[in-house]
C-alpha cells in the first residue's frame, strides 16, 4: 500500500473540456484500485475499471449511508440532507425509490416527449440573432430541463432563478458548510410553504402524489418529503442541464459531428448514448464505505475504507469499449455507466434521455448552420464539469 504522504491527490487536474484524462487510462492499465488523498485530507480507494466500478455500485457491502454521514470520516463533509434518498441503503432506499419510480418510467417519460419537444422548439425560436454570439446556456440548455422538472414536480416556473441559485451552492465543492446549511434551510422553508399550498389544493403533479404518500399512507416522514423535493429538483434539472450543454459543446467542437446529426436525425438517440459515455463530466462522486473487508481489483479494501467508483473512467475502459477515447456517433454503444448502476441508478434516466434527444432534434432541425462563436467558459469548483457559457452563431 502507498505511504499516506505519497498518495496522489484526487480529483486530478483537468484542462478545459470533456476529453478523457490520461491519468485514468494509466491507472486502468496498472493500478485499477489505488489509494488517493481527498481535498479534506482523508483518503479513499479510487476504482477505475468498468467491472470493478459496477461491483462497487451493486455490492451491498459498499454503503452509501456510511459514505454520506459522519461515519465516512476522512475530512469529508457530512450531507446536509440526512433524510435524502441519496444517502440511504436498501431497504430504506428501496422504499423511497418505489414512491417516485412510477412517475419516471419509460412510458411516463415517453408521454412527456411531445411537450418537451414543443418546449424546446419554443425556447429556440425565441432566441433572436444578435450582432454578437448568443449564449445557449441561459437561453436553452438550462431553462429547458428546469421547466420540465418544475412542471413534473409542481413547482412554479417563476421560482426558477431561486432554485438555480440554491442548486449552485449545493453543488459547489468550495462552498463553506455554513453556506450549504443556509441554502438547505432556505430551500426547505420554500418547499414547506409549497407543500402547505399543495396540501390545501392538490394538483396532478409529483409533489401532490408525494404529499398523499406522506399524509394518507404514512410512507414518508416529513423530513423525507422535503429531502425528496430537493433531490428531484437538483437531480432532475441541473444534471440534465449540465449534460445538455456539454453534449452541444462536444458536437460543435468538431462541426462534422453536428452536421452528421443534421443530415441523419435518426442517429440522435444513439449519438446521445455515445456522448454520455464519452464526456468526462463527473469530478468524483459515487463514494461508498466498505462495511467489511472486500477483495477488489487485486487489493483488499478494509472495513471502514472509503471507495470512489469512477463511472467516467469505467466508460473509457478498453476492455469494454474499442477505441474508447474516440467519440464515434455511429458507435453501437454497449451499456454505459453515465447514469450509475445498482440501487442508486438514476431513477430519472429515461426522462433525461428524452430531454437530451428532443433538445438535439430541435437544435439540428431549426439551426442546421449552428456553430461555435468563441471559447467556452467552464464552471469551476463544482462536482461536475460543464460549460458555464456556450457562445454560438448560425
């Protein structure tokens, strides 16, 4: 095992963009499970190969609850949402997931497709050409998924800016604990008020359904109800918004990629999967803590050790994807891990896919001449990588 003072720091330095990191390819070849030092001073095992990442995410001996609570130790900040579905292991996680899964099935996502397509069309046709570049982030890649999740959950669209500001704090890796706590408190107060309105006047939305599960069937605590709303708002739009901006950037980075989808729109669903596989969008995440000693990738992970299952590295594993560092929109992409794996597989994956597909359909149909109009500015200090600005012209 490496000496603590000689551990390499993680996350690794990353230049602007979403291209694969050479450090990860080297680790997959020679040290697929390696100790790293985290920003808070703690240590963790970094897992980089596809099979090992899948195992960590599916094996119940690697606990999400211990990783996000005080038991995680090692200088990691404890979660500010102790009742969140993101912090639980089965069976509690399974109970919570069953409450929202019916609203996020493939069938329900497909039922929303026409509405999402219309919203994408309206947003893009509302963008007026100017003498200078147009930034797609505030005009399209963020408002589209934000409107979708607001409508699904039952949150007024007029509150979008407030939700976005809270999300920025909660996703920051540099925000102080006090700032995070304040954002959580403000968001919880806002949601408590919204819940009171929905209790008095139920509607056909997910929040009203969750309130009914809380009040009528007693399947949720009040804390779980609030945390559910926070997770759905954050995970339901910010992740999708960041991915959409990143995917458009990758397409415009080499214009032939974009022109291919303009010529052959039938390739868009497959192209979305390949873009999701390729993009190195995650800085870290997927932390677990071993509940007992587990052999993994040639080492033994001790009970209490933190483990980071790096899905972005797994998606470039040469054992699974031929020429993994080639972005090939015609690739028949095997199942990737961009939406995770195991019990915490993203419950909204299909809704995200529909949004990404319809966003690219609208872009390529309405603006076949779309092209980059300057350098992208990247978000910094975040748990994921995404363009902060996306200047384009047509």
